[in-house]
């Protein structure tokens, strides 16, 4: 999508940074919106779905794209910050066309779509999908299957509703996307496409994504899986997130999934389910960093450096008598990360324990818990039972999840609460007419092309 008539394939646009004319980054490309046309005519490219700060998604008309060069999209004017909503008849190219099975017109052979090419029409600001990169032999991943690039008119079947589309090539495009961002993409897919993507994700990856989705989407996706796989995914989730998800299910279904889980994975989830949701016990994770008093500072820092550990959990380690799995032996205290950085590597953590920070009980209610974190300026709190055993830790992100509105994932970011883009002014024709006015008074008019 450079200013000339060069071509770009849509997979190369995924995640590309979007910059305004001043060189400031305003977001990243998450999809391309197209309008399929009858008679094998190349589809019109209407615009880009851009994810701005805080994962808010907006529509960028293609007529405002001045170029795609050196791995970045450059726009003219300011973005309309109204939330993107897909209209009837529109197609999300990444989300809906990749992995689709279509037919070569000349031979009648079934092929799988791996990518599609976009090109700018000469002397115009319009874009079309003109090329399709396909693999012969259906969706099989066997080696040495022939791939080829053909004209859009050389294939047929894009307009058909496919019942089992698959998602391998879509996921390859999103391979390096963070779980939270992939979750946001799935949230905007249709239920059918969401289920296909979930089915193709590895259990660990799906577990990470589920933890970032709204509860309704979590329940929907879990219900689309075979029970055995659903249990595997729950095992891969953090126990507190798995417990939150299971608490949304009917009791009989919840118990059936718990029975399918490995006992060692089901046990902490069952414990968490025994507490009220808005208490420390209901919000805590059962897998904080637990060390014996004879562990060294060097070993504690090695545990803190584990990449999969969240920042709040890495902020402190909990020192306990054996056993070191929750519920532990007697809780001795906490060592904060900054203290670990100040002491020599050979120092025993038992000698630098902070005993002034009193732990909280599992039945501590949410208001008292938030006051505790604010009073002591900490991001995690130890949860200890009456017998002095560490049960887990409550982190600030768990608390925020319970303090924020139920639909906070849909309302974050600039433009929250505004009507869907373009519903109140303007329509779009076959050539990509306007979606509505821009915010911020760019002086470029009300139309999508600034005319």
C-alpha cells in the first residue's frame, strides 16, 4: 500500500503501526474491511480496523491511507474515535477470508486461502483485492503442497457460508500477538469464527487468551470445546481464573469438568470455589512464589525472573515452613523484590523477612482488601488461614477485575460510550464512501475522504 501502485499482502499488515502526519503513532492494524462484489469482480477495500491505545478499535477509511512503507501505515488527518462495528455485507479479510476453502474456476480443484493481495488503483485513492495466494490439496499441512498466486476472478466460493473454516493461517498471522490483544480480536469475531480460532489454538495459548476475555465469551468458547479438551484448558489456566470461569457454569457442568481435571489441578480450584467471590479467598491465586527460610537471595531472584510470572506476583516472595505448596507450612513473612536487589546473593531469605506486614484472612471483603493494598502501597497481599498457613496471594489486577464494571473491556479507551462509528451520519457505497466525521476538528470535512 505505498503511494505508488505497489501491492501488499494482508498478512503483512497485521500488527503494523499506524502513524499520523506528525509522525505520532496512533495505533496498530488489526484487520482490513472489504466489500465483496458479485460476478467475480475484485472486492473493494473500505478501510482498516485500527487498535488504538487501551485496545479500543476504530475504523480508518482507506482513502485516508497515504502509504504503507517500511512496515508502517501513514494516515492523513485524525482518526474517527468511534468504536468500530462490522456492518452487514462487510468482510474482515484477516478474520474471515484466511483459511477459507475456495475453488479454482479453471480446474474445479479445492484450494485453501493463505493470503490475499491488495493494490491501489492508478491515479485514485481506491484499493482492491486483486490477488489470492492459495495452497492446493485442501487444508492439509503436508509438506510440498503446491502454492500459487492467482487473480481474484480465478477462484470462487468466497461468498459461501463455510461451516468448518479452520484457522491455521490466521493464527500464524497472530503468532506474536500478546494474549490480551488476541483476546480482544476474538471478542470482535463472530461466534462461529471465535469457535474455529479457539479450536485451532494450543491449550496453553487458549488458556492465556481465555483469561483475558469477558465472562460471556469465556463460557461460550469453553462450551464449544469437547469436555476432555475443556478440562485440559482449565488445567492450563491459573487456578483463580479457572475458578472464576467455572463459577459461571451450572453446578452439574462445573462438577463434571472438575472430575475430568487432574486431581492436583482440580484441588486448588475447588478450594477457591469454596470462598465467596468478593473476598480475598475468592480472588487469590494459589500459586505465588513460596520459598523456605534457607533459600538464598540468588535463588529468589531466579524465581522472580520466570517470564510467565505476572508483575504483581513477581513483586514479592513468601517465606514459609515446608511444604512450599499452598496451603503451606507456617507462614513466616514476605520479602519484597527491592530488598532482594539490595542484599548479597548468598543471603538467606529467612534473615530478611518483613514481619511487619500482617497477612489477611481469606474471608476479607473487597472494600477492606482494597484499603489494605492502598494503605501499605503494595501490589499483592498474602492470604493466611487461622492456623497460620499461606493459602495464596491476592494481586492488584485481581482486585481491579472485581472493582471495574462488568463490561470494562468494551468501554476502555478514548471514545468509550460513543455510538458505533458512522451510524448517525453518512453511508458507504461500493467504492468505500464515508463512515462518518472525524473527532478533533481536523478541518478536512465530514466525509471519509476529507472532501
